[in-house]
């Protein structure tokens, strides 16, 4: 498997070259190009032996993650190598994260794709944490060994965390397992915190790595949504 | 004529210097700035019927011709989307294009609507744009543009193909085999066949619009 990140500027995308027998998984709407020998299967996130009910629950969970209900799986069907291109919706970078010695936890909307060897698990954040973090209710945990692709709105930066860090809601992409977070207020008191416009933030404790995005998609959505006529559905 | 594409690939803009008497035909709305020596002229090229056909192809009814008069002149031309610009020299040949990708041209090039039939109803729209002749053609993308040399066949998701050579043909197909795939619009894909060049953009305006949609207020019942 070979992953070429095509642009690190405003419009990042990735082309994944798969050898026979290799598998790659992506968020269902992410594929924009593929060689014609690529077999594309749409599956919901389900754990083994959980059956339809498990699939349904997993689907509902990932819907709350701001992620498509389903994931797509790609493999070639003719014993030849093939390629599949993945692109996010927003302007921004795409990054490759190697999962192995570290397990990564990704905010729902930042997950773009991962190699078939990576195990994905959706983690429900709870209403309080998930509802207020601005990152969605569900995070995607990527463990095992392989490559994980994430997308960011704007520029993606890597931060080494020693002891802790505070991240504004809406800017989180992914963090290493071992870091714990709580939702809290940015400033000293609730009023100054709300007045500052920062509102709620994610307070991380521990040591590890975090990827953050320079812009918060929710703010663009809010700004555009307010300018558009109301919807009826 | 001399040109330079600046700020590519993310915010590409075409900067063109016309010698006296030279002209460029530009998609209305795409002229960003120009010298005072550049004179615009708006016409319904090819008459009413051609204008109507262009209109149906997602392009404008009128064509704007910009000519340098009384000296050379500079003109800046920008597409509606932020993204890249592709230059293609046409030598008595035809390429097809997604509605809205056309930016400008020099020389003897005709743009007209092409009937994509019902297969097109699921793709970019019922009608595409047919561009043929001899000259220099510029078209734009949303996001980066990637050139793919198709030998045999290639798959592009609905909404990402920008332009393709006339030696390629395409059809709309379903990608997944699972029954539930009908739930997803993106499971309709364009399959290109033949040998030729295909240009693909890395972002989809439709996907962005679909993402913004839930941020709209919900209409209250009393409205």
C-alpha cells in the first residue's frame, strides 16, 4: 500500500494505491476517483457477531459523530493493483498518521480513511461532553497497525502535549490514547468565559500528541446558515 | 498574447496581456480587473439559438469579448470557485466539460450545449458543454485539478469530473452491491471508457452545499 497526499495547501486529498489482497476503508462519501478494478462496498460500522441490531446501533452512533452513517471498503477485484482517491468536503489539509505504538482517537468529522488492518471503534462521548465539545457525540478510535487519514478545515498542526493543553471546541482533529479531557469554561468565571466568545473548551490532561485544525467548520456553517433562507426539512 | 496563472493551485487567477487588436472571449462574471485599454463588447454570439443553447448548458447567454485597443492591455480573469485553472490547446478537436467549468478562450473555438441524455440526469445535470475548434482554452475547478490518462476505464464520483476528451465516453453506474446502497446519492458514479485525458477536481460544490444545509434555521410552521 502506498498513500500519496496530493496537496498540502488549501485542497488536500489522498490517492491510495492498493496491492491485491489489501483493503482500505473510508468515510462513505469521501471517494472522488478510483481505478475501474476497485470494488467498493458500503458497510455500516458493526462489531463482529452483533448482527443487524449492532449495525443499527453503530450506525446511529456514527450519525451523531457528524460522520456518514456508513463506511466504504475498497479492494481490487482482479489480482492487480489499483487506486482510490479520497477527498474531504472542506478546504484544508489531509494528514497521514501512522497508528502502531500509539492508538489514536479522532473526532467524528475529521476521520477520512484508514488501512484495512486498523480496527475502528466508535466511542460515545456522553451527552454532556459530546454535546458541548463541538466535536460531535462520537469519536473514532483507531488501533492496530496501519495508516490513518484525517482531514482538517484549514491548516493542520501537531502539538506535543506535556501535562496538558486547552483546545477550543471545534478545533480538535485527533489525540493519542492516554490523554484525558474534560469540558470546561475558557476563562475564570462563566460570564467572562461566555463574553470572551470562547465559551466551552476541551481541557486535556496527560502526555501525548494532538492534531488541531486552524479553523472551526462549525463557525463557517453558522455564518452561512444564518444567511440562507430557513429550510423546511 | 502572454499569460501567467498566479496563485495556483488554490486560488488560481489568469493574468493575460493582450497585444493591440488581440481579443479574448470570457465567461461573463469572470473578468476580475482590466486596463483601460481593454474594451469589452457583449454579444449574443452565433445568434439567438446558439445563445439559448449555451444558456441551457449552464453557460451564459451572452459572450463577452475583451479587445486591447490603442495599445496593449492586461486583464485578470478568475473563476467563480477557488481552485486551479487548466490550459488546453485545441487543435481542431473537441472536449466536453462540466457545466460551469468554462473560463475563457482565444482563437476559433465554439462552445455549445451537448445533450447528455438521461444518463446525465444523475450526473452534472442534463446538459454538458461541448467545446470544439482551434485555439487556446482555459477552464477552472473547485479545488485542485488532477489529470488522469485513461486507458480502458476509470471511475469518478458524481460531481468531480471537470472535463474530458471526446475520445472518452461515460455512463452512470451504481458502485456498491449492497441493497442499502440506494440510500446514498454518492453511490452513483461515472464510469469513463476509452483512451484519453480526463480532468478531476478534488472538491465538490454539491458536497459543500449539502454540508451547509443542516446549519440553516428550520422554518417555523406559522410562516
